[in-house]
C-alpha cells in the first residue's frame, strides 16, 4: 500500500482518525472565514476582468471561478477529516453572503454544490490521500460543479460552444487556483510550523509527496 494512502492516526482506528477535535473546528472556522473575506474581495476584483475575458471568447470568464473554490480544498488539506471541504466552502460562502454580493442567498446554494463536489473526491480516496494530484482533482471537480450550476442558474439555454468553453475554463481554474495553489499554500504553512498539531504539518513525509 502506498504511504499516500495510510491512516493519519497512529492508533489505527478509523473512527478516531475521522473524529473532529476542538482544534479542528477552530482552525477550520478561521480558515473558512478568512477564505470568505477573500471571496468578498474576489467578488469585486473579478468584475472588471470577467467582461474582457467574455468579450475575447464567450465562456472564458469561468477562468475566474477558482477564486471561489479554494476554501473547501484548502480546509480539507489542512484538517484532513470528513466534511472539512464542505464545511470550509459553506462557511466561506456564508461570510460572502452576509457581507453582501450580487448573488444573494444563491451564494449559499453555490457553496453547497461546490463544497460537496470537492468533498466527494476526498471521500472517494477514503480521506487517506492528500497529495497534489488529489488536490488538483478535487479543485477540478469543484470547478465542474460550479460550471454546471452556473449554466443552469445563470445561463439557461446557452449554446453548446459557450457551455463547453465555460465548463472547460471552470475545470482548469478549479484545478489550478483551488487545487494546486491550495496544496502549495498548505505546504508553505506547514514549513512555518503553523500546522504542527495536524498531520498536514508533517512536511517531507512520504505520504505528502506528489506522485
């Protein structure tokens, strides 16, 4: 068995390994709230960029989608417990909605869809694989969920070409901004010792090396 897929707890008990501690809840909440504030800034900063991208090639504006997807992947990579991706994305979406944006309550619906998609990937790997490829896949699947959700809610009846470009752009953005970038951020935080109370803080261990 690969060291990327071994249990993170020395006790060998899956139930114990998956149980949330108080520190998990606190750190996950701090990360998610911080991500939510980034969402708020991204809501503003993305507007002037989206229009030119859409003008160059309709659907290309979905390249900005990853800026709203990283909360779930980042939280999951740090906490490494079931539900962390969903929790991170939902809390961040709630912060964004409470501060105020153009999507209102549908921000929560988007957070739910995107968080569940990111969570699904870690669940498929039984919450035992936390390497770069899995992080990228989680971000990509979250991007796919974002695209499908947006096409249903905001672009119903879109042409096939637009839909295809939108989906591919969202997947690429999710893979890069939410997946790869989150993985490297966690690696950077681990090197500072900030994650010393988490398995994700064990920089250099074989289970964390990309394959």
